[in-house]
């Protein structure tokens, strides 16, 4: 993925990557401590650091909608705006790299699970902030593309918005750029905390070999992801929260900024490539739950239908193929 961002600096220093003036979309359409979410369906001020009993399992939106009779009904259930966002046009869901992204997400046999999760957290965090840097660039008027006027709240379309917990653990709405900045500090603080992400070379790290020992790898009272490498017991939960927060940023980038600046700078393929890799990794490692994908479910459906997500992946399993195939049909590609 290292070559994905080779053209970023040049494009940011220059003008729009698209010829002529900015085109319209072809489809035109106190102290703060920790993050939480707020949507039309659910408003929660739960402290992320608190330990809550697990919620009962429930089907994802894609699974629920898959019970419907047609792709058109499934798309209608998403309550998407009309016309559809540009990023749901299959012509603009292409990638800068070809091949199976599963090869980037699959853990090498000799790498311990906790070490692999840590690697993925750092790698995807690095990829994401290359895109955040784009929306933080100052325009001719001295303001960033993502500002308190253009994005007065952290949202992903009309149906999803997110809040932050203040020092009294109260959910408050913030402009998107402020939310993202606070989240960046929060994630960086976790990654830089050696109690959570130990960096000592003397740390024990090995992968379970069933030919040598029959010890179970299933996390239990005395076993958890990363234990063999010195990661704390709450390590995997923290990584899940980090991935959830990064997902929210991706969702905001697509819903609020896909056309401007990414399409105008010819960066939509880079964004699609990194997001596909992110979703495949997050689902394969159980770092995101199916219901948490809801803001971007239509694009996940499209990526499954157009072959981006291989059938053996969890991302494909979580998708609604009928909805994705309907999007292909609307573009005349199926």
C-alpha cells in the first residue's frame, strides 16, 4: 500500500486533478475525554473505558435487508438520498490496485495474533490520516475543507451522527474537524502507551503450534488475544474501539468529502483501496461488528457484488448481494 499516496503532495500543492473548473457530481446529488456515538436510532453516553455486559446478538442490517425480495427494496430500506451519492456509482468505486486484498489482511502463520492486530492498527491508522490531511488542507480563503461551517457535526449522512464524551461523561456534538482531531489524539495516546502496546524486545511472542502443544487459543479467563506477546487483558477491546473510531472517520470522508476534495483531486481510487483493505481486515479480525458497518453498508454491498470482496471473506458474508447487484444494474453494469 506504500505507493498509494505517492501523488498526494503534488496534488495538494497544485490545482484540481480534474480538468477545468470543479465539476458537479455525475450523479449529483470543557475537557474532552473519550468518544461515543449518537444516531437517530440510538443515543448512548456510555464510557468506552467502562466494562459492560455483552449485548445480545442481533442480525446486521445487511442480513435483515437480505430477507427482502429485491435489491430495490433493500436499497430503499437504507433511506439513501436521491440521487445517490457519487461513491455509490460503480464507475467511481474502482481501486488503484488490483488483486485480492485478503492477502494483505491474512495473518502469517508465524506471527502471534496480538502482534498482528497491533500491526494492523498502526498500518490502517497511518493510511487513514493521509486522507485526513487532505481535508485539513487550507483553501484560498484560509479555511480547511472540513470546517465548522461545512461540517458542523460529525456525521455520516443524514441518518448517523456521532458525539464525544466531555469531562462529565456527557455526550456533546462537535464539528467534524474537532471530533476527528480529538480522536486522533486519543488513538495516538493509546498507541504510544507502552502499557497497552508494549515495545520491549524481550517481550514473549510466539504462535501456537498444534503439533507441539494442545493449548487452546480461545480467549478465556486465563487467555486473551495478545497475552503471549505481553499485551494487557483489555488490549483487544481497545483495538476494537480504535477501529470503530477509524471507521467513523472513513464514513464521514465518504458522505461529506468524496466529491470535494477526493474526486476533484483524482484520489477516489486511493480512498476506495484503503477502505476496502480496512473493511476486510476489520471483519476478518473481528475488530468491527456487522451492525457497526451500517453507515457504509451500501458500499460494502457494492464491493461484494463487483468482486472486490472475495466470497470467502467475512466482509462478503456481511454484505447484501441483492443491494449491490441493484447498484450495478443502475449503472448498466449488470
